[in-house]
C-alpha cells in the first residue's frame, strides 16, 4: 500500500519535528548539566516507590550471565561486557534495556543471590560511563522517565551497601536526568509515552530533595494525559489490556508516593484508578492473566492479582466496555470476551490489531480459544502478520484484514506501524436473560473493498456449557453475488486454540473434539463450510513462539447472506473454580 497524501504530509512533519526535538534535547541537556553543577544537589533518595509488577527470578539468573530477554528480542552481551556494548536488535529492545524495568527481576532474586547488588551497581556504573552523558535513544524523555521510576523503585537494592563516592556519582546522574526530563517532557509526541513521561516527572519530584516545579508540572501533564488516555469505562485508549495494566500499576504507585510524602492526591488520579480496577478484572481470564487483544500479552506472572490487592472497592467487572469496545459473558465456569470496537486514532494505534469481533474463551483456569497475541521478536513483516485478522479468532474475507497498516521503512521508523484504515462503525446489541446471554455485533471493515459487513452472533447459556454462534456476511446496497465469470470470494472463520488444548477432527469431518488440561472435554461443530485443523502459533505468554492449532471453517460467497453456524458444547465436567 503506497503512502497517501495525508500520510506523506504526516511523515514529513514528524521528521522535521524529530530533528528539532533532537537539537533542542542536546541544548537542554547542556543546560541541565550546568544546573546540576551549580544548583542544589540531592544527597539521598527520599522515597522508594512501590513496584507492583512482580520480578522474574529466572530472568534474573540470565541477566547475571549477560543475557537480556526483553520485548524486541534476546541479546547476550559478549564475554563479560556490559549490555550497552551489544548491538540492539531494534529500538524497542534498546528502549526497554535503557528503561531498566528489568531491575525488578534482579530485585526478586537479591535475597537468594548475594552477587546481585554489586552486579546491579556495576550495570549502572557502566551505563553512566557509556551513555550517561548523552545518547539520542537513552535520553528520550519517556525512556528517562521509565529509568528514573525503575531506579527509585529499586533504590534500596541500588544504594544500600554502596560507598559514599559512588552514591554521590549516582545522585548527580539522577539529578541531571531529572532536570533534563523537566525541560523536555512536553516534547514527547502524542501517544502512550506521554503518560509514562508525566508519571516519571512526578516521581523525580517526590523521590529527590529540591523538587522545584517538577511535581506541579508533572501533575498538570498527567491530568491532560489521563483525560485523553483513560476512557470513561476505565479502558486504555490503545484498547490494549496490557497497556491498561501498566498504566494502572504506575498510577497506584504514584498515589502511594503522594500519600507517603504527605502530598494531596489529585481527584483525577483516584478517579482513574477507580475506573480502571473493574476493567482490569474485565480482562482477567480464569488463569488470572490477561486476554490477548490489541498488542497485549498475558502480562507478567502474578501482576494482575498484585494490582488488584490495592482495589479498595473490590468492584465486579462490567458486562461490557462501551467506550473501549469489548463484551464479556461469564456463565458458570466459562468466560467469553469479544472485541467489539474500532481502532484508536493516530499514534495510539501503533500496536492495534485487526481483530474486530474476535473472541477468546476460557473454562475455569484453562484457556480454550485465543487470539495469537503479539510479537516484538521479528521485523515489521512478522509483526503485521500477527496483527492481521487471520491471527485472531474471527472471520476473514478473501484473506484480507479488516484493518490496514502503514507501510514503508522510513514511514514506520518515524510514525510507527500505525493503523491507516479500520472499521468505522461496530454496532452491538446485547440481551441478558434468565436462560443466557446473547451478543450480536456487526463491523463495516470490509465494506469499502468487498461491499459486505461481518456480523457475529454469540449465545451462552446460564450454565456456560453450551455456546452457539453464527458468523455471516451481510450485503450492503447494490452488492451482488459474484457471477460465474468472476472468481468467487472466499471466507473463513477461525478459532485459534491454546497450545495446551488437544484437538482431534472426527472421522465424519463435522466435529472437533477438544480436551483441556483439567480433563474437560468439549465438542465443536459447524455447518456452512468445510472444517479443518491447521497449525497456528501462540505468543501470549511472552516466551516466544508456541505451536498450537486452529479450527478453520472455509467456504465460498455463493449466496446473498453466506454464513457459518457453530456450536461449542461441554462433554465432561471436572471441579474447578468459576471463571467469574
């Protein structure tokens, strides 16, 4: 897909803005350097903020050996060298490395491995020597913000046991970074990074002496970003459950820091937290991890429950998120989540997926139907493949995606791989009655190219052991069935299975038997197309590719309203915790 005129103008404008920001940043850094030498210097950290994301002890052992597995890939530092000397596979990995969020993993292992604290100080020492003066990527405002948050949160691990001279060098570096962040925070382009930047600016004021105006400026910026990014129903504007989890964790930690430092907690922070807690429960499957929608993974192990411990209201999840665009049906031990929204605009769509009307299903603690997830491990082509409609449990028409993505290396480098077109309208109707819940949703993502809408109907009985569905293509005005002189349109309805599900196609070809790890048996049936079992991949756990399978019902568009009807029914029961 060639760049349109509007995209070309946006790329040109963003290129100029980036060049100006880089020049301004170097100038601001020089000023911050002078201020750090002449202004009052911090002599300690005043507060070690909460880090609500649990650390990974196994990853800590790999870090001690020089191997860093971060979003974007795995890199092993050459023979005893620091990771800053290794070649980064992509900017995502480099930003994650320089953000130091992985310090929480080392912190989790510190009590069991005495070499952790000195190794942490060595890593920070080498960073200050290599990148502590200036680096275009490492000194981006949102990267500084995440690094400061990580250093403050792990302050006890970093500082305790260190000598006075090293501690002074560290605090000089932190002061310099904080002042540079203060000067450059508003230069961050529109997008999720602005929320991180605002929170980091607030922490730099709460955790260091001599805060100046950093807290008031940070809170003002945060107020604007919360209004923009946290929707009325508590969803994140990116529509990614994992993005919402990270934002919520940061806001709770910031609230706690304000209380500890005896500062008033603004209503906008408390109101955002109150809205986001039930939404986090909304996206939690029975295995206590997140659903896979719009670029998110399952989330770090234990993160969801760790955050929900701070829920003062213990609010139940809503049945639907009208603003974020999702539906939730919980019945018995069964949970079904459906994407019923449109892609966000501009920079907020950089990780959005073409998963309109896709669904996920879990039974107790076992996932049954999933989306494939997202990957940062490969290049843009692989990322787009897993963002495509075919990587989701929904209908694809003529192997096309319901969304389009920006192409071109230069354009992607400047603007990110954002969505260029997507469904404009998703109509949803829902009925909840004594015998079960029914959701009907329709999107227009295929109308412009094919003149057809996709409609999905899902019914779940009260016990959660009988699910019925239908996927149909609805013609718009003037559409006609392709004649014999034209190639017929094809469509397929896909149900991606979790890797732990064992699937077998019955001899009659009309049923698939599904066996869950807990012993539950389910039967999948469908009419309206040929059923096949095909290979798939699962990336939700953040541990690379896992092989899985998908049920595919394929057919041709031969009638005015072609459709596939399907049913998923339990064959056996075992005891397990309810999904809700």
